[in-house]
C-alpha cells in the first residue's frame, strides 16, 4: 500500500521535468505568436509608416525639440511640460539653424 521512497522521488522528478517541458512549449508558442502572427493581425508588415522621428534635442529635463517627418515632410515640434507645439514646417532636407527664430 505504501510507496517506497525511491519511487516517490522518481515520480516527483518526472513531474518536474514534464512541467518544465510543458511551460517551455507554452512560452515558445507565445513567442512565435507575438513574433509572427500578431503583426499580421494588425496589418503592420508591408506598410510604410506615415510618421518617423528624425531627431530629438533635449533642452532641459522636461523640454525638448523634435524633428518629425510626416508624410515625407519634416516638421519641427517643441515639447514642454506635457504640451506639444508645431514650431515650423521644414522643407525637404532642411534643418533649422541656430540663428533662426521659431515661427510664433
């Protein structure tokens, strides 16, 4: 009626190995889903993004300048204390110079 110690230890070891194997299979399946299936469900692959961050210049801890390309045209944005403001629409390839004042 009673199991001896060696068979109980072997059963416990087999249970641990099976549990690790099953968890590994679940983790691999989740990784494959996130890597290959989820982007196709969102339709991201094959499309060019309409916006792209070109540069960021931190001025202070909570203030920065960003050059963002929107539909192929670069724009200069100022971000301060949670507000975002378009400072200037730049021409293709144009970069603001240090002596330029932003449009008010």
